[in-house]
C-alpha cells in the first residue's frame, strides 16, 4: 500500500473554511480513482494545522491520482494560506480500524531511519509496539509509513476519543521508547490532532 500525505499550516481563523471544503469534496474526488483505498483528514484547530493522507493499492495508482487531483487540492487549500508540504510513503505496517466514530483523535510521530534499519524498525513496531498498543483502552488502529529513499518514517495512531488519547500517553510513550531502541530510529516530532474525516472503504 502507498500513501500520499499533505501537511499544511496557516491562519487558525481560516482553517474551518478549508476543512469544510475538504469534507465536502475530498472523498468524492478520490474515491472514483483506480486503486483508492482510503482517506483521513486531521486538524489542530488551535495552532492552525491540518494533515491528510490518501491510501492507494499501488505506487502507480498514487502517482496517477496526484497528476489528476493536485490542481483541485491546491484550490481547496488556498483559503487557508500558509505552508503546504507533500510526502509519499509506503505503508509497511497497517492495522486498519474496524470502525471510527465521531470524536476520534489521532497521534502522529515522525522519525529518521537509515535504509539499513528500515526492516528492523518495521519489525519492532509490528512485533513489539503494535501488540502493546492493541491492549490500550480506546486504541482503534494505526500504521507505520516509510520513505526509504529519504530515510524518514511516521507512525499514526487512532483513538476513540480525546479522553482515550490523553489516557494513552503514558503507555504509548513506553511502547514508543522500546520500539525506537529496538529499531534504531531517531524520533523527530510528536503531534496530536482531531479526526475531522476518515473514509475506510471495504476492499473489493
């Protein structure tokens, strides 16, 4: 599975307008494209940050969709202004949530990892961190994304609500510390977001 992510910052007062536009159009624009497998939209309203990701069954499907949709995405993000960063990833571990209801929250960590350590990092998350996370109340699912060429990675975790997210901080920190030590990666950032929209179509 391949994933395209966008990370945008701007004026918090203009964020809702952009979120409304994305809620209204994003899934419709994406779901008709070959190879589409899902979409998530997440926001930090206080700081004025949105991040979103679309999932594709192949690298070619991801690239084809980008060529077709990049213009409209730029128009939808324009009211927000600010900065826009786009990345491409391969999903090396994915524990897809069965159901995500209203009020869910999302935790995102980003890290550096050398090419030689990529497999070890993925194994540490799959075999160590993920089973520990699945024992935490309110944990819904998560994934690890890697860009081996740029030697970067990210982990996204979904929780049922804000209370579950907050309660998980200690146990997740323990699992994260063990996974980083086992995999040999370098943690770069940790952020938390409201889940604005999550589309999880069933595979054909």
